[in-house]
């Protein structure tokens, strides 16, 4: 074998053995550190899991509070908005109606006032047509009874008593503030099973109490539910609710209120064989007749509309407060559960496992390559070759132009200079904080056979660059003529090779 070639092979194999050996040592150290780190990460994870298990009681308590907050629903403050009226309040919206002939004989019924101002006066009252039938046909006198036994004369402005409708609208001589208008809810919205209240002057009550004065104190209030929402009783054609609130003949023409105190019907018929099967004309039919007669009234929809903006504002504030409370509790729960911390430690364990495997693999690779290079070196050394390399008497230098070692010259005629931050593997050791310099950045030596320098990048992070800006390929030697320059990472760390 040619001596020059042999020398080159020996040099390359030596560099490879040193580099791989150094990397094997580094990988072995890092492998050991990675295994220690993995052990610590597993211990930390176990501690966090044990702490989380100890907090089970507190966790459940917070979960219960979160569910309690989620179950909360917005309930408008009825005292603030006055969105409903109690039966006792609705007694102000019922009045007795008398039809009396000159002898004092006549009929009794109930009625309710119609108006547009809850705080204002009323002049119109609605009752059944059959209550005032005597007034229409026989010229009886018609009165609406108010407080203090005051009988206020009234006239009929609308009357219908046939199979199609049983309704009359009364108008008293002048408006009064002794009664309050009803608020009418559309009967189409009423559902079976809704609670209802009937208020009026049943004749069975007067049979027991002959001293009745037929003012508000004499009214009877009974409660029940809607049994059916749409019934057309035999012999008539109008639509009614069937309900089980007790009523009798004196309740005719009186109001049927829902549980919020809104009028949904007018009590009209009773079942002759049952006190619990009674019928009330739909409020929708009543509103249609009021509209036909140009008599204004208050609907529950219009009444509630006044509060909607304020209610929506209060509802939003309620929901915001509820969401804030839930988020606060969820943060407390996350802290107690250590969910994020557990996930973080689990991720850390997985990363440590990857580090162990990667360093183990690197150790085997570098050790294997070093072993192959040793074998190759032995083979080369024992191959005979001739011709000694002629010594020209010059010295080979590595000169630092810029950087930490600027102005320094190193004789590399007889050895390889390894440059980096690792004190264990490098002959030129940069300070640890030097930016861009890897632990084992590159190696350079003088090839006495070719009279050129050989530069090799050892897998640096930020690269080794020639004067023309070309970046060296990791592990591939590059021949440099004397006078050439190169840089580590950037021009901040620049070197020159020369002979002299």
C-alpha cells in the first residue's frame, strides 16, 4: 500500500475512532443521566397521583357545588316586576251583577272589569248574556254592585245569548276606581293540567249566608285545574275549557284565572250531575268580541313586554354570575384534581423514556462505529507500504481571527485539533455560554502527504462554514489549502490555517 494513502487512512480512522469514542462516552453519560431523570419523573408522578387520591372528598364536594350552580335557573322577581297576581288581589277584578224587576225579583251573576290601566278607573264589565237576559227582554233594571252596597246602574252595549255565544258587555254610568281591570291571556296557550281559580258569587253561598252584601268580602274563591282545553258542550257552538273548580249559578259570567292571575276564560256552564265538571268560554273568543266593539283591554303579552328588557338584563346578569361561579369552582376542582399537573408529569415521563432510548441507541451506534474503525486501523497498520512522507520543514498553524481566542496560534502539525465546549473531548475548549458553539463542533489536522489541512464538522448544531459560505456536511472531511479561512456558526468565530 502506498505510504501516503496509508497515512491518510490511518489519520481518518484515528479521527473516527476518537470522535466515535468521545461520542460513545458522551452518549453513555447522557444515557445514565436520562435513566436517573426517568426514575425521578416516575417518582414525582406517583406523588402527584397519591396527592390527588387523598383529595377525593374535597373533589366530590366541589363537583356537587358545580352541579348545583348548573341546575340554577333564572326566576324573575315577581315582587319587583309584578308579573303575577294572587287570588286575593284578583278579587278586586270581580263584581256582582243584578237584574231586578219592580217587585225586587231578578237574577244574580258575576262579572269582571275591562280597561287599559291597572291603576286607573274602569267603566266596562263583561258577564254572560244569560245573566242580563231579563234586562234585554223584560226591561229589568241592571246594576253592578261595588263596595259599601253601592249599586251602580249599567247599560248593555253588547249582548248575545244563543248557541254561538253567551256574552254581554256592560257599561256603568261613570268610571270607577273600586275595581281593577283584568289582564287577558290568550286561551290558545293554555295547557291541560294548569292550575286555575274561579272567583264569583255562587248562589249556594248566599243560601247559607243570607246576610251577604255582594261586595269583595262576599266573594267565593275556588281552585282547580284545566281538565280539557277545548270542549264544545252539547246544544252550543262556542269553545270552552273544562275545569274542576267549584262554581254554581251565581258564578255565571265570572272570571277564570290562571295561576299567574291572568284571565283565561269566563265561567258559563256547569254539569247538572257533577260539581266538578264545569265550563268556561275561551278568552280568545272574548277578545274577538271586545275588538269588534272597539273596547280596549290589556293582554298578558303586552303587559309582560314592558318588563322584558329589564328581565333580560337581569337574566344576563344572573347567567354571567352563574358562569363566573362555575368557572371559579372548576378552577378549584382542577387544582384539587391536579389534572394538569398529572398530565404534565405523565408527559415528562414519556419524554424521559424517549431520552433513555435515544441515548442508548446513540451509544450502541457510536461504539459500533468505533469498533469497526479500530479493526480498520489495525488492518491498515499491518499492511505493508513504502515511501516515507517528505518533511518540508514548515510548521502548520491554526490561527483564531475572531472570537474568544482571537490572535491565538496553535501548532497542529503533529495532532488533530478538536474544537467545542466539552472539556472531556475537545482540545480547544470554548466557554460554556459561547453562542453557536456545540459541545463537539469540529476537528482539523494537517495532512503531511497532501500538504493541505483537513476540516470535519462533527455534527454541530449551527454548522461549520467555509469562506465561500458553504456549510460542511456532518462527518465529511473537507480539504483546505494553507491560507484558507472557516467559521463556526457565524463570522463571530473565524479561523485561518497557514504554514510557516
